[in-house]
C-alpha cells in the first residue's frame, strides 16, 4: 500500500511532475503566456484570413513563423529563474 503522493520504486519519473508531486512542475506563467499568444494569433488570423487567401501566406506558414518567433523571444523554461 502506498501513501498519498508516493509511487512504486520501479515507476518512471513523470515527464511533467505536478507541484503536489514534489517536483518543480511546469512553469505555469510561461504556459499561460503561450496559451494567450496562441489564442490571440488565432483571433488575429480569423480577422485577416480573407485578405491572406489572396497572398502566398498560408495558415501553416503563419503559425510556424509565429512559433519560431516565440521560441526565440520567450525565455527557456529549462533555465532556472532568478525569482525566488
């Protein structure tokens, strides 16, 4: 019988441990920022998609470019932050 919050000895480490599991867990601020950027991008795309149909810019190109820019501009979540 296991007590709450413990896992068997041979169990693998969770990929993204939740804060109550004793791990650091995912960076929720970064996750919320990425979600907000994605929702804003989908909204903006819906506003200009009619005009974009007549150009070479397609939805996959737009979202891939946005993903690359986000990758370059947002901090790396694997680096420890300086905030306490």
